[in-house]
């Protein structure tokens, strides 16, 4: 089975890549500028979508909410 974990970023990854603070990173992922996936309380960002957005390409802007059973 393919490991998809390496194909997504966490909010903390965006902080490091963009050299921004935690609050700014959350504002960015909640701005609907690009596609995000919410798994419970965690936010995941597909790397391909993020890099397309970063390079100025038009990208999908929807958010998928996945509820987890804990």
C-alpha cells in the first residue's frame, strides 16, 4: 500500500517553508486560498496543490472535512 503521508503538509510545515508564525499559517490555511483536508482537528495540505499555489497557478479551493472516531 502506498504511503500518502509524504504527499501532504501539516500547518507546521507551511510555517517552516514560508517562515511565518503559527497564527499566520492558520490564517492562510483557513483563507480558502488552496485545497485543504481536515482530519478531526488536524489540517493537511496536499503538497502538489500547495506548490502550485506558491508558484502562482490557479488551484482548487475546497476543504474536505473528515471526522475521525476516537
